[in-house]
C-alpha cells in the first residue's frame, strides 16, 4: 500500500487552494475542525430560517395592518427584490441569509434581476426583454403545472 492515495485527498476541500479558517490543505482536517464546520452549517440553517421568517412577518403585518390587497403586497415584494438587487443590496443579503433570502417572493425579484443582468451582458439590449423569463422559466413552469394538477384534482365548491 505504499503507492495508495491518502484518504484526505478525496476530501471536498482538498483541491481548493484557499480553505476556510486558514487550514493547510496538505494535512487532513482534524475532527475538531470538522465539528466546527458542522456548527457553521447548522448556524446557516438558523440564519436562513430567521431571515425568511422576518420577510414573512413583514408580509403578514402588511396584510393585517394595511388596506393593501395580497396581490399588491406580492407585487411589492417582487419589485422590492428587483430594486434591491439593482442597487446592490440584495446580493450581500443573499450571501448572508442563503435560502432565507431566495425562497420568499422577494427572491423571485432577485432572480429576475440577475437573469436580466446576465442576459444583457451576453445578448445586449435584447437581454432586457428575455433575461427575466429565461432565469425564471423553471419556477414559472412548475407553478403552472402544479396549478393545473391542483385544479384537476380538487373540486370547486359553490358559494
């Protein structure tokens, strides 16, 4: 077994040049480091949960305390996601909160803005019209398909 490859070379972080926490990639990670990485991952779940919950609380407060309709609130969240992405605020928020920032409806606005940005970079002015649809096509298709399935399965009740 003299020529065998050390097990740590199969580690996820082995081929990355700069590792988190200044760890030397030539040495295998210690159990203490692995445990601290697990704590950071668990903390990310908590941060995502809290930030997503705060966005939902804001939406619920808007429904309860204002005369805005749910459609206007939904549209407001999407537009807020687009505007915050355009001014450069939403990207750091996504990096901090992860799924807590991308799963709520404001994340849909973020996705549309990012799609337009990438399409403009690659296709020019035509990307303004096509970028949002290209980036959101999967989500829109899933929403339509599951809506049709729900409509077929469920039964409408008369008023």
